[in-house]
C-alpha cells in the first residue's frame, strides 16, 4: 500500500472500470472461503486499480481529501484496537474529548463547548440543526415532536447551502416547506437584509423562525457568508445560528485567511469535516455545540443496560451516544489525534494556504487565456471556469465543456467536477489536495485548451450539438 502511494503520480487520475472487472465484481456470495491470500490477490486485481482517484495530485472534484501515509497506519492502529467509543472508560474516549477540545479552541469556541465526531459534514449538519431545533423550534421536540405544531418551525439558508441542509430538514421531520432559501447577493453570499425580511414575513404569517444556517465556504464556489452579520441577526431575532464549515472552517488555521471566518466563533453550532482539508482517512467530521447542556438534552436516552456502575468500565465520563445518533462508534478521534500530533496545526495551515494560492494561480492562468473564461469569484480554493469559442451559442458551449470534462476524466488527465453558474456549465476545481503542484494546473489548462480546440474543430460551428 505504501508503494502504491509512492507511485500515485505515475497512474491516471482516474480510469474507467473495464466490463470484465464489473462482471467479476457482480459475483455470488462466497459460501466457501478462498483464504486471505487469494482474497488479497483479487483486491489487487479488481479494486486497487479503479478507485475514485482522490489520492491523485490532479484530483480536484467535488470536495474530497487526499489522505496521508500516516493516516493509513493510523487506520491500522485503530482497527487493531477495534475500539467502540460509546462512553465507557477507555483511552479512545478520552482522546475524543481531547480532540473536541482542540477543535473547539481552533475554531474559537469556548473551552466548555460540546462536540462529537461523526461521519462527515452531512451528519454534522444534521446533528447541529437537530440541536438547534430542539432549542429554538418552539416545540418540545423530545416529548411530542412537531405533531400538533400550530406554528411551523422555519430554517433559513442561502440557495448556495449544501444539499445536506435540506436533507437534514427532511430527516428531522420538517420537510422542504420549512426550508427558506434566501437570495444571495454579489459573490454568492447570503443577503442579510433579505434574511431579516424573510424572518419577519414568516413570523407575521404565523410561522416560527427557528434557525439560520451560515456558510463558511460554499460547496459550489467557496463563498463565505458574512457570519458576523448572521450572528447579529440570530441574536436580535432569537434564532439559532448553525454554520456549515465542512471545508471552509479549517481555513482559520491559515493566518492569512482568518478574516474569512470572522464571526464563526459566535455560532451556536458548527459542522466541519476532518477528511477534507485535514486529510484524515475518510470518514471523519465533527460538530461543535456551544451549549453542552442543550446538546446532551437533544439526544439523551436512558437504558438500564447503560447505567453508571460507579466503577470499572461502566462509568460515564462522556457518553458520546448522548451527543449524536450512533451507539457503536469507531475511534475516529484517534486518527485525528495522531495526525494533528504528527504534523502539527501549523503544517495544515501552510498546506491550506498553499491550496488557496494554487486556486489564485489557476484563476490567473484562466484569466490570461483568451479561450478560457472565469465564471465565479475565487475567495478560497474553488475555481469555476470554462472553455469558450467566439460566436458559439450558450447551449453549444455547455455541451462542449461537458465533453471536455468527460475527456479529462476518461483519459485520466485530471478530475475537476462541474456545476452550473447562472446558466453556464462550469468546470469546477476544488483544491483540497496536498499532492498538487503548480505544474499540475499548467497541465490542466493545457489539456482543456487542447481538447477544447480539438472537439471544436471536429464540430466547427457547434452545429451537431445545438
Ligand atoms: C462536503 C460538504 C458537506 C458534506 O460533508 P460530507 O463529509 O460529505 O458528509 C456539507 N457541506 C459542505 C459545504 C461540504 O463541502
């Protein structure tokens, strides 16, 4: 595995899975075992060559971390212990408390803030929003839920919010009708004035404004809402402020980027991912909650089989199962603890700054090519751009860029992902990759222009694709 990591740059960023491999992976359940050696051989042949590609230096799709060699060893250490971090007396439980304290400190939360490690940003958002609604929905959610609510609890976010926000509203029993998407203004940031208007209008109409979701790094363009302004609105109007900082929250580790997250420390709850810009192996995320008592009250359950024994293992120092939906839980904190210890916070700050500088470099390459167009501001690590041909209609350009992206993937050159900005199909690079170097972005730009020119030449007026 370490040799595989060492040679990662020599392989394609991604490669299509051959039909033979797909067929081999659609196999019947093995009633008799082939033994570990043969099972391993099959892993090497069928799985190892065809991953998503996010450990590759030219993978910038969606938002995915790159992992580290030490992370591989950390996973092995955790798997050896096979720890179950519920809340009994064990060192991994103490490590999780320690990691939560570290993260609270780094994010500007008070030392007595609560927190729990979860699978990632989606569940961190679910937990944070769940706690916020427990506190501010005007309903006794634990006792009666929302059944019989005369005033619908309302959640506010900008249209740039990640889809996990809307899904949390659904899972928590509110549904899409409780999610109010407020318009953004310049730069894809929520318009605080429009937010206040929406809150007042809903309240006047008999609803119960409960919770605001702020973005610290939106998934499409890396935009930051004005979190200080959102904290002011939340305070004045009596709403909970949850911040989705899945990747962007960690930009606070880079001294030069700290202004972006100003106000984040005033949030009631904060979601952040550790498997994105902290590069611990997938999966690991964290939710922090300022008010520890409210956090616990949201999930607290009882059972004689988990009662405090007064000694031995069954002494509840911190029952993590009272802070989230899981009972059995892996020792995610241990790999975070190991990684922060081994590399130190400053190294992560430098690496994050490097990715942000690389995004600026890519944006400059785009700006200085007359056949490329930048489609959104670049406040952090995400660059949205496209290849253009003079005189081509919008739909033809959209299709051309879609075909460029597919070619980049299928030829294993690089993995950007895509989004639409306005009506425009964008190639989107989200740079959370400690293996990328400046020449990787040179190679990307060169390939986009070459492939674009070639495809356009094959179809000179875009006629076949309009
Ligand atoms: C990635 C991401 C999420 C979801 O996090 P997962 O770890 O994939 O569950 C939520 N919000 C934002 C802004 C993200 O980038």
